[in-house]
C-alpha cells in the first residue's frame, strides 16, 4: 500500500477520471460562461465580443437588483427558519413519545419532487377554490387575497412552501448531530442540576455548533441560487414580483434568447454566492470548536 | 518535482483531448448520398408524442409510411419530444450545427435567429411548384424573412370568444354585436354573481389576446402591426385607448378572480366547469368543445362562439382576427439530403392538409374543402369564418423579437394587474421596441 501511494503515476491514474469529469463538467463550463458573459450572443448566430458592456448594463438593470433583493430576502427567511428546525430537533432528540414517527412526517416533503410540491401549493393557493381561501372564507373573511397574483404578497406566499420543503432536510441533519452527543455528557449535566432549557442552550447547541455553521452556509447559498418552485408556481410573475436571481438568468437566456446577458447574470450569481459563503465562514470562524 | 509536473502534464493533455473530441464529433460523414437508388435517411424531429398528441402522432406515422412506400430508397427517422423540451433541444442542436434534416419551427420571432444564422433552407422552390395555391392566403408570409420563405405552416388558428350558451340564455343574453353590448353582458353577469371571462394571465400571452383585439378594433388592423415593425409608433392614441379599455374591463371585474396568478389550463377548467361564461382562446381548443369524448357531452353542446365585437368609432373590422399559423416545417440548410427532405416536406404538407381536420381536429394552413367532409357544426362555422376573414394578425409576442416579446408579456401582466398606467404601458413598449430593433 505504502509502495503504491509513493508512486505518483499511480496516484495520477486514480485521480484522473474524477478530475477530468469535474474539469469537463464544472470548471470548463464556468470558464466558458465567464467568456459568454463578455459577448453579445443569441445562442445560435455569431458571438460578438463586447467586453464589459453586459456588466455595465447589469449594474443599471433595476430588474436584476430586484431579483437580488428577493434572493437575499429568501436567504434571510431561510436562516431564521433554521432556528425553528433546531428547536424541533431539540424536542425530537429528547425523549418524546412518537419522535420516530414525527421525524418521518417532517421528512416527507423532502421526498416529493419540487414540481409536485409546486402543484400541491398551487391548489392550496388557488384564488377561488383553493384550500386556503376556502378556509378563510369559512372563517368569515370576505375578500381573501389572491396569493399568487398580488405582487405585494406573492413572494412571501412562495417562501412558505420553500421553507416547508426543506424542513425535513435540516431537521434530519440537526437530529443526527444531536444524537451523536455522548449521553455521558448529558447525564453529567443533569446530575449537576441543569434544567432542559439550560441543557439545550449550554450543552447541546454549542456541541453541534459546527453542524449549525454548515447548515447556515447551505441555507444561504441554497436560497441565493433557488429556482424550482419559483419556476413552477409563478415563473417569476406577476411582472417580476417573484423573480429571483436564478429565474432571472433563465428568463434572460432561454426566453429572451440573450445568452450573453444570461451568462452575465449567472456569473454574477456565482460571484455573489462565493462572497457570501466567504463572509459567513469568516464571521462564524472566530469561535473555536467546542469540546467538553 | 519533475514527476509532479509530468502528471500534471498528463492531466492537461487528456483534458484537452476530451474537449477537442467533444467539439469535433459533427464534422465527419460523407458529403452527398442523394443519387437515386442509394439508401438515404431523413431525420425528422417533431413535437407530437403518441402520449399527449395521439391523433397527430398517428397521422405523422401514416404519412411517413406512405412516403417511404412511394420512395423505397428513403427512410424517415423520427425523433419526438414534448413542446418545451423540443424548443430547448432545437436550440442546442442549432448551436452545434446538428439540426435534423426536417423539423418544426414557429413563425416570425422564433424563426428569425435561425434564418440569420443560415441554418434553415429557403423553401420557395417547392412553394412555387404548385403548393402556393393550396395555402390560405397570407399564412406563409409569417415564415418569410427578406422575401424568402423558410418554413411551411401546418396549423392555422384564429381566436374566437367561446361562450356558454346556457349561462347566456339564463340571463337572456345574446352574443354581442358591439363592444357596448359586450360590456353590458359583462355587467349583467357580474351583477348575477357569475364570473364573466375565464382568463389565465400567468401565461401572459392570454391577456395579450385581449389587448390585441381591442387595439385592432379601435385602431384598425395596421396600427399595432406598424408599431411592432417600427413603421409606426406604439404611442399611438388608439393603442393607449386599448390599454385603458383593458383596465376598464378589469375594474368591472370582467375576469375571474386571481387571473394574474392562474395558468391558462386553470382558467380553461373554470370555463369547462361552467364557472365562467366566456373564454377567448385559439381554435386549437375546438376538439374539447366538439369531439373530445373525455369532456361531458352536455357541456360540449353548450359551447358557442362569437367574433370580438366592433368598438363604436373604431377603425377595426369584425372579420379581422388575432391568430396565426402554428408550427411549420423547415429543412436544414446543412442537410446532406436536402432534395429528399424538401420532397418530404411537400408531401407532408399535402397529405396533412387532407386529413388533419377530420382526424385530429387541427385546422391546417392549407385550404379545407368543407363540402366533402363530415365535421361538427362548430368546426364548419369556424372554417367558414376563416374564409371570410379580412385579416389575421399574428400573435404580438410572435411578431416581436424575443427580448421585446418578454417585455411586452410582462407589461401585459402589469396592465391587467393595474400596476402600470396605459401611458407608461405604451411608453415602455416604445422604448424596448426602439432599443431591440
């Protein structure tokens, strides 16, 4: 074994296939997108190199900044909802009756495809015979809102299924992390007289802080590049009221057939995600790993 | 160190080789095999899968079988995709110059980039060899760029307003003759708690139809056309007036609740469930109102249609329609079997025209002889209206280039949602049309 590892050729041979795949399927397209973003191109005809003109246009493009704002708003809501997931997992990981069943129930939305979830929530939000408005009119509200047609609420109406969709995923991660805390530490804390609240905030949460940091990065980056339900439920409408960065990129590239500008949006999305990831790592890195 | 450099070098070489082979797969192949007697294969890409478009698929297969029988040296290989996937695949194939020999395209704005990229072959030669007289006049023009025709249409659609006869008779209403009548109908229905018009404006082109008709009836057939092709201006008073009328309809609650968030399919189901009295849509819906056995017969018998009424003092003609040809067939410019492909297209258009209405309920772009075929009354009425048509205005989003079309569709949604004033609506149209000319 040692012999083998010292042979650089053999190492190269083993690393080569995945490296090639990653380079060909991820890095080369990224570089190509970077190049396309400097061109004017409809995807079919001649490419015209126009330097940074697309980026100049992007900075002045109000619709793009609106979509950036929507994406960040989603990121904020996702991170806030992490608190809720953490609370649920703390309860589930304690000795609750039926915790196993509940955990499975929370996981179900994750097993559904985004399109199915979109269709489901389209039914719920249907303005005249949807479940939600039926319920509201049952309560005596005369003019329940048009959830997906009203520009001032459409974005929040879509956030709810998005957050609901990922609940199971984060609860599963937190649950697994909490279960990996050695029981001896918890027993020791209980003997020392810690109440359940102290147990949670002083012992459990600090111990899984590493996992929490990872989920924050996941939630933020996942929100910034989010696309599925927006596309299925409103397609960014009405008139861009629910447009996010990824859907804006799609519309520019595949609807307006402006691949050059679409690539510019895509590259900016990558850039924004990288900066935000770096920032989060920087901000959460200060405290060292907690160990007892 | 040298070993490291060596392995890195290896990686680079192989990575490069991979990229290069990926790019060059389309360059080989023999240049010409079109001499008679030699086996040739025509690749044909279309968007009628057996699952979702059963009737169309059947006709396609029959036509291909017949063509292969008459031309024993030719085989036609089909590739079938659903609408959206089809559009995406066509685009990708175009960028790597691997278009099928024969395929389907849409008119005007969709077709233009392909023509500019020299990917479609002009079809004027087969059009002038006797095919031209078979088409309903004006239908092939939507596929022409610089006086050359690059595709030949298979479908022709116009957009009547369908209405539910039973709801109308319940409130003693008659199909309107003027726009005032129409507004009275809307008012009566609203008063009685019936949603007047089913509209799914999430899809946006659906609302565009309403705007286009109002623009046509107020400003005449050419105003909107000229505004789009830049012979005129979008800030024409009649186009502002049309936008105002749209918002008046919205204020009257003429459209179903939450229409801006509903898809066309959802709106259609409101009409089919008799929750809305009227529905403005293309004649591609006719099978649902006539022959489709999955729709209850009682409902099918209740559906009638009327023409968009004339507006008092407007320049429009009641026989002017919004509509246009649907998909058309193109031949790839780089096809190695261009001659056979063109023959196939000609054969296909002729055969298709003979049977599409009777077998699939699709109105072809070629003339239909209604005397000799048996059709439901609604079809015969539509076909005879088609013969009387004074003008067919192509859907606005198809007329415009893709960038302007997106802006137009978004503005339509804002207009119906009362988020933009009619003045700003036309101003923003003018800006984007001037910019993307």
